[in-house]
C-alpha cells in the first residue's frame, strides 16, 4: 500500500498570532537599533587585505586547500602537548595501526573566522570550542590541548592563511581542529601517541536552495551512554546510510529521533533543531545524546535578548505538524530555515522569509559575527 503524501501549508491557515509577529518584529528592530551599528566608513583602520586568487562569488561549502596547517604532538607518557608549529598544508603519514584508523579514537571541532567591512578578522567564541574539545577528549581517553594551546593554534592557522578569509559578505573561513589517536595500537585501548591538527578552508553556504527534511525512524544517531554529546569522529559515518537514502528520495537532510522512545526529536545530521510556535521557541535538551552546539547556545541567548521564551525540553515529533517555523543551527550553516519536514508520509511546510523568528535571530547573530552590530555580548575575538 502506497502512503499518500499530505501537504499542510502553515501560512495559508488563518493566523491568530499575526499581530504577535508584528509586535515581535517591532521589538526586534528597536532592540537592534539600541545596539550601536558600526559604520565602516568611520573606521580609521589602515588595514589592507591581500586576497588569494579565487572567484569568491562562486564559493560553496567544500575543501579549498589553503597554505598552512598547525600540528602539535603528545606522547602518552608525557600526557601533555609540546609546542606546535605551522607546516605546509598537505598529506600526513600515519601508522596503519594508529588508534584513529583502527578504533576511531578521535574528536573534532568546527568554528569560523569572519572578515569585517574594515578588513579586521574576527573569531566567534573560540574558547567554547576549546572547552568542548576538552570534554570530548576526556570521554575518549585522550589528553587535550590546553585552552591556550587550542586558541594559539586557531589564531596562528588563521593568520597564516588570512588571504583565504573571504571578502566581507562573500563567506567565511571554516576552521577544523582535530585531535587524533595517532600512535600504534593493535589491541583495543587508548593510543600511545596523539596528534592535534588545525587546518582551514574558505566556505560559503552549507545548504543552498530549499531545505526539506525527512524524519528517520529506523537509524539512530546516538544512544544513552554513548558519544552523541561530544564531537567524536565515530559519530558521523554511522549516519551516512540514512542521509544517502534520504537524498536519493529528494530530501536535503535527515531528522533523527531519540533511540530510547523513538518519539522525540534529537538532531539533524550536523545541526540542532528549533521549532517555533507563537512567542515560544523549543529545542531538544542536551541530556547526553545531543551535541551542545555553540551556535545553538548563541541562538538561545540572542532569542532571549529579543524577548522570546525558549524551552529546552523533550520535543515530541508530533509537534512538527503544528509549528509555525522550524530552523536548524550549526557552525557550518549558522541558522537555516526549514522549508518542510516529512514524517510518516505527511509533509508539513513552514513560514520563511524576513518576517520570521529565525530570521530575526540570524540577523542579530551574524551582525555580531561580521561586525555590523556592536558585540555587547563579548563573543568575538579580534585576530591581531
């Protein structure tokens, strides 16, 4: 029996909250107006950028090899990393019996560098990435770099590749720190040596075009007691099958449910999910199986500044059918509105555009990241 696809268009229904959206829009604009907007023409900086020879208008989300990467090493006996150094970007040798190749002992991070209109380059909350890597390393029995080592590696990597930071408005630089069990280990157990690598690539939008999701009911991203709450490298390959099958059916990505009940929303493949109903924004609580995203955390804090009520709780999948908006958050995509979600053959569409909650949050958050809005949160770090 073929299940019919049902399409529910949320914005075609009479909206009893239209007036509320108008009030919130006014509230948003007044809030943003109260935060001093930067005027690039008034900046006296004499910084002049030199850019790599690249067609920046064609920038997508894929690896573009840059000039340098940063490498640090650590032995199990020392249990701390020695001073690292910049090396030319390229392939690295690794023992075929290394912990990462045989048992997946590794964690990763992701953050971005942004170029402002005055050509200054900014990082966004990098100390939170350092903290999250430390938590992940402890879970995977790995010695982490110190916060200062992590931040120094990020800054040196961006500085060495600054000609690859896209011009203002053309994209950003994605930075990928890796912590790997690089030493040989035949038996199951922690590696004898560890390598910390940081490389970078200029990127554009992670998702281009419409974002249509499907709820996955047979494959689970994480289980209680597992590694879903950290950025373990082993978390990702296991969901390739679900993503591949979804894309062959015309979907953009997959929404995963909790493995314990199969009834509550968890995450998409690389991003956290938020649903909006009236003045309330709901997102699954980070209770051990969900990654505590830094963009997620920032979006919650911005939403509360704008006057929204944010609930971190178990979100039943059925709430998707009654939501006004759905959006995803993550370092790669920042904040991306969802066009539709299909669950058990029923397709629900959501409101998009400038007059939406997700757009208000996006504008303020990216305004801070790119320096269009004064950072009163203390979130950005200027690259000296």
